[in-house]
């Protein structure tokens, strides 16, 4: 959830002050890719009101984008993290939480070649989400025992991560442009240090879907889930046993035959899906006859309008703009402050991945390695918090690198 805060206290004594370095290569002063090592010094820049002086114990993740080699460090007593790494282009992620507040920052495509480098990374302060994304199933499965692959069964699961009733009414779903993490990203620029500069909005592409209701029509109890079928609220297992049955009472579905008439992806919902669980298309900005949801690497956001309705917002004349370099594609400029949760998905360890979501929404990303194998992206459970509260509480650091993992089977598979 992207919410700027102004006050936060961090106890440095409660966290480790010594820097730690750990690489997947197991190297200390030696590595198989380069004859020389460079020192990268990372200096977090904290938001106003965070605290006085340098902060120790802030975890740092460093990934070489070409080889996928990972390193970790933490800030020391001087507030900086130092790591020796070979020549390469790196993705840096910082993430720390305390007292119900979250600090995140990231820098992408950081060049460390032939010389030491000091990098400053701005940090955003956020709060955990109330409704969070629990699962993203986007990759499809095999048609076994038939030949081929199947991809018309995507879904996401939402979860009430609080001890209060939350309402799904007017909750909206969208994906950020570009559709794939390796696509051409016209929205990200670079500062003088080469770090990513994000726009002050999420560029939502193709369409915005909204759950119907009068404000209290669709309650979600503490620890309860809601399934949103992106494609086909039908029993897909009748033809494809490795798929899932999405014709279940209470499930929601993105279904509007007027805007998306392609019945391969949007068949008529099954008999267990009631009409009040069909999502509305608030606006369609693309040209496709089926909703475009990446098989490899979607960047998914859920949100609610604040101070207005989503319909009035998209009709205001300022909310929808032409995508630079395109004569036909348009996007909705979704305010960052409206986002309740977002998950950035990358295609494996491809060096071509570029973040689309502002670090205040998702400082990291979750890698998806196996499309068409029934794999899914799943949020971890916070076992301690779940035991204390008596219902399932999910990990939520606003950093998918920490919060999500790739599991080998859909949670809805039977």
C-alpha cells in the first residue's frame, strides 16, 4: 500500500549492526566471472520524519541481472552497506519493517564496472495492506493427456490480512504497462546515478475491472480469501485435468461480453457464478477482444478510488493519456495513493526485466520460471502473526522478493 508517513522510530539496538555478505557463488575474495572485485557502497536516503542519524541493520539484496548471482548485506553503524562484487549490472533492493511500518527502496540497472561505486537509494515509508494479493496464477498448464498447453484459466486470490471486516465493493483490478517485464518500458527514466525514476502514477493498460456492490455487499472476513477469475469461471479440469475448477460459489469473474467477446478466454460463467459476481469494465483503453494478462510476468495492482468514484475519475479528461510512441495504445494514470497492493512479476532471471511498479507499491519482484507447468505465485504465511491473531496472516513487507514464492501447483488444484 503506497502511503507516505511522517513519523517512525527505529530501535537500532534491536537489529544487527554488523554488515553481512553472502553470495550464491560462495565467494569471499574470489569469483569465477571476473579477475577483479569492486566495492559497492549503498547509502539509503530516508524520508522526512524517519529518525535521526544513520540506521544500522537495514537488509540489502543485490542481484547481478545477467547471471542471476545474488548477494546480501546490511547497513552498518555508519548507515551504509558495503559489498565487494565483480563487474556487472545490478538490481538493488532494500526492505525493512518495524512497528507496523515498512521501508522500501530499489535501484535498477546499476552499473558497477572497473571501479568502486557509492550509490544513494531513496526509501519510501509505507504501511501493510488491508486486502492483499495472496496468489497469482497466470502461467497456464499442460493439456495432458492431450498435447499442447492451456492458458485460459488465470485467476488471482485476494486475502483480508486484518482483524476487521473488509469490503470488496468498488475494489478495482488492473495491470501495469508494459504487459511483460521484458517489454519496452517508456515510463521509466534514469537519474544521474543511473537509478530508475518512476512516474507519479501507475500506467494501467487495457482495462480497469471493478467489483460491484453498494459498499457492504461483499464482506471479506478476517483471514478470508476471495477468488477473482481473470479468464473462464468454468470447470477447466473437465478437459484439462492439470487445470482448476473455477465454477465455485462465491467466485468472482472478469466477464463482459460487450468489451471482450472472445469466448476462448471469456466463456459464459458456470452455473455457480451469480451475476452480481461479474466484474464491471470501468473503461477499456486497448483494442483486443480478450483481456490481456501476461502468461510470463504481469504487474498486478488492486485499488480503490479515494475522494471520487473510479467512473468520474476516468471520465475527467486527465486520467487517460496516449502511450508515448504508440498511435493506438492508451493508459490510465492511476494515482499511487489509491493502490491497496501490487505485485511485480519478472520472467525468471532474464537480464531484460525492468520494474514497472513504484518501490512504494512493491520494492522487489517475484521470479516466475515455469509457464505452462501449473506453477503459481504464492504469498508466504506469517506464522507468528497467524498464531497470535488466530487466523491466517500473510507476509506483507511490500517487497515481493521477500513475500512471494513460486509453488509447483495451483492452490485451487484438486
